[in-house]
C-alpha cells in the first residue's frame, strides 16, 4: 500500500483551496433559501413579517455566536472550529429540508446562524493564514470575492432547481448538507495555522475586540461596510418579494437572479478593483452604492424592470467594492495572533447591518406595503453610502 505524503507547501495550497470552497459553500447556504420564501409563504400561510423574522433570526444567532465565540479559533486552533461549524451547517440544511412549519424553519435558521457565526471569522482568518506567498494580496481578494460568488450561486442554483426539478428543496439542502459533512472531514487535513494562545475562557465573554493597530482604519470604513451589508440584507430577505409583488413576475429563476446579479457583479467588481488602492476602491464603492440604490428606487416606483436590473448591477458593484476596500485596508494591519478576533468584529458590524434593518422592514411591510418600505429602506442606504464616501474623500487617507 502506497502512502501519499504531501509537502508542506502542497498541503498549504490544498488547505487554501479547501477554505475557499468552504467560504463559498457557507455563503451559498445563506442565499439558497431566498427563492423558496414566496413558495413557503404560500404553502404555510405566513406573512411578510414572518419572512423577515425567518431571515433575521439567522442574523441574530450569527451575531450572538460571533460575540461569544468569534475569536475562539485564535485559542483552540482553526481546524476544530471549522469542523464543528460545517457539521452544524449540515444539520441546519437538513432541518430546512425537513421543516414543514414556521417553528421548524426558525430552528433551522438558528442552527445555521450559529454555524455561520463559527465559520465566518475562522474561514476569513484561515484564508489570510494560508495565503500563498507568491500571490501577495490574494487573501483580501478571496475574502471579498468568494463570499459574493457563493451568495450568487446559492440563489441562482435554488431558482433553477425550483423551476426545473420536482423535488428542489430536497436536492438543494441535501446537497448542502452532504458537501458540509465532506468539508467537516477535509478541514482536519489543513495545516494548523493558529498560534493558539491562552485566555479561552476570557475570550468566551461576549465582546467585540479590535487590536489598537486597526481601530482607526476600522471605524473610518465602518459606515461604508454597514451600508453595503444592509443592501445585502434587503435583497436576500425581500428581493424575491420585490420581483413578485412590485413587478408581478412569479418565475423563481428571475427571483433568484436578483441576488445572483447583485453578488455576481460585486464579485467581478472586486476582482477588477484589485489594482487600485483601498481608498480609491472605497470611493468608487460608496458612489456606486449610493447612486445605484437611488436608481433602483426609480425603477421600483415606476415599475420599470429594465432600469431596476441595470441599477441593481451598479448597486452590486458598490456592495462588493465597499466590502473589498474595507478588508484590504485592515488586513495588513492585523497582528497574526488576533486575526479571528478582528474578523469577528468585522462580521459583527456586517451582520448587524444585514439583520436589524430587515426586522424593521418586516414590521412595516404589512402596514405600508412593500413598495413604500423598500423605497424608504433604500433611501437610507443610499444616504449612508453617500455620507461614507464624503467622509472617506475629505477625511484622513489610509
């Protein structure tokens, strides 16, 4: 029997590919349920408020996990945290597939939130740890592009499955569960990159920590980060409903395409922006996010689908580059032994923006209607993005 022994360099490259795959799968699992919401709403008879609750409880569970365990991989190592996260992701996917009631859906989303809370900061830290030295800067690109690609694929594949398969829910969520279990095993083949320092019990106290080297740059970019992820929350929770109710299109592929367009253009914009400075990227991102969002509101108000989709592509470019510019500005400043903690703080801001506005929107939709709520929601995002751009343009350069 022949034993294959990988060199340390080959093992690191294989590990880099594994964590990139894991990042894409995790984000695909976040967007995969979105095209199913209108169908589940009809089958189970719940309101738009419940749609927002199903979405928001995921973000709340994720935030709570980040606050408690976001830096745990800095203490116990990356591999055990990643493996546990993927096991829980498999459980949540199986729960979503088997759920036939609102409480069951909520429970599946809570488990998914815990899983993604463990995975988000740990995967981002592992991607940074395993960056190939010959491709300096690729970690920042991958930490921005891969999650967006995952978001796009999750929504698009779900929409395609709903349109063409007889058991789309089974195929999509069983597939996510099986892939998650494979990754749970594969992560034990990664080289362990965390320095693993003491203080685990102290780290488990709910908090958000930032090393002093990062704080100034982090808080200068936070408004743009918040505006970008609030946009993601809007379209992952209400994007399918906008297409079905405002534009009267019931085709689930089109409904899934909305999320895919937003995230896919965002990923492409990040890749194109790799040769520009983080300040230039952020200035472009905030301008595109602000102007594109205002243009989507005109498309919604006048029910012009072509204008809406063109504007949404511009929004996607802004969403992606705001996130990429932010990550690229902080990664060089983060000490190696607190990478998990820093990414936990980053994603706390992101998922606060991702979930909180959606909860408020869900409360208001039954009262004012989806068109009015989305126009108000979008106006706030556009204004915040414009403010973030002005702060970056006339503030201190990073």
